[in-house]
C-alpha cells in the first residue's frame, strides 16, 4: 500500500501562457490543487524535486504551500512534453483519508516470457492497462500486478481472474473487461505459396526493402527538427 511523501509548493497567481513559459524556463512546473471544500489553488514546484518525488512516492502526497499546514492530495494528472517527456503541468486532488475515492491504477502483467503460450511463439497483447478502482486514499496501490506465467496459447484473461488488493474495489465489469490474450503469430503466404511468420520480419527484411534497387532515384528523407 502507498506511503505518503512530503512535497513543498510555492503559491502563484493564475497567469497566461507567456508567464507559464517563463516559469518552465526557470526550472519550475505549474500546477493546481482542486477538490474538497477549498477553492482551486495554483502553485509552482521545482521540476527536479517534483520528478524525484513522483518517482519515489505512492499515490498520496502530503503537500504544503509556502510552508503552511500539510494536507494529503492524490496525484490526479501529470502532463508531459510529447517528445522530451518533461513534466509540463501537474494536477493534485484534495482527499480525506477517511473517505473512499475513485481513481485509476496501472495494471502490470508479470511472467509473460515464462508463459507456455509465449514460449511456443505466441504474442501476448495487454488490452487493459489501467483499472478503475475505489478505495480509501491510503489503500490505493501504486500499481496492481498479476502473474500471467501460466497462460497457454489462445488464452484469454478477464478481470474476474485478477485479485484486487485488500481494501480496493474494481469498478470495471469483471466478466466483460478483457485484460490480455495470447494469440499465435500471424502467418502470411507470398506469391510462391511460401508461408512466412510476420513476427520474423526484422532488420534483415528492412535492409532488403532498402537495397540498391529501391534506392535508385530516391531522394533522402528530410531531417525533422526538434522543438527548441
């Protein structure tokens, strides 16, 4: 179960996009706290401290603004730069540790490489990566894990077969929510009727397509420029 981690924030006024860009250039991340009985509170936090805190914290943080009284919050949303992965904005939700809340938790599948289906060449597809749950804030796990090392070829895994951690209730339909499947690799036939597994097409196949014949008269692709 999750342990709370302390994080100190600095109050800020809600400002426009230009001020927000200046804030990010100074090494800080803007954010907002909402929910509960209080009004939304805008804040800034050092990007490095926030990154390290989120990497080592549970679902609940104890935050204070400008050294005020610490209060528990749930990390509700983290927006990242699509290329660099930097945190661009963070949302916190005020919580009462004695009242159950609804949120999502990442589902992690373990032991896929050891399953008979994958060992025989099958492909495991995880259809559900997050689960909707209800629990007291202190009972919300960072991640829910399930062992799939026993799945055979053509197996299907539904939510009803996943065990909820103590104090956690799954909100998704256990009978209808498909978690994962193991299917045989796709087999295609070429013009000569020779069967080929698509899973075998890799670097050598890419090299064959990009050989000297394909390169005649071809123009080099333009290099994409990264965002400054």
